[in-house]
C-alpha cells in the first residue's frame, strides 16, 4: 500500500518513476495490478453499530499520512516483497506498507 502525506503531493518525477517501475515489474511477471485512489477528502466511511448505519464523509482515520494506492505483486515470500517494495520510487517520498493477502 502506498502511503504519504497528502499535503506533500506526488512530484511529476516520482510519478514517472512509478510508471517505469510498473513496466519493469510487468516485464518480470511480478505485477498483478496497481491502483491509485482519489484523495481522502472524497472518501466515505461506513460503520454499523447496533443495527444503525453510520455514514461519515471523508476518511475514517484522522492521520497526516493516508493510503493513496496499492500495488499487487506476486512474490515467493515476504522477504522478496520487501526487497521489491524498496525499489519502488514512492518509498523515497512516502511509505510502502507490505502485507500478504489471505
């Protein structure tokens, strides 16, 4: 998951680097999908408590960093995923959180 400070924004050179990284991961047969997200202000949060649906505009978390996208790669193990994540240009301006899928 690609996370970063929304106020900092993504630089054009970082975005170009991300596109190049995606092409390389595709060439290597590792990239399954990559998705960007609209800004947190456009989010909606849904919770159900005691049968009542609670809708909130904006992101649920009150944090400075927000998830901005995700990249799904096929790796042999967690160590390989961490090594590959370290090559992603986004790691230079934000955070990449690595998680396995069930």
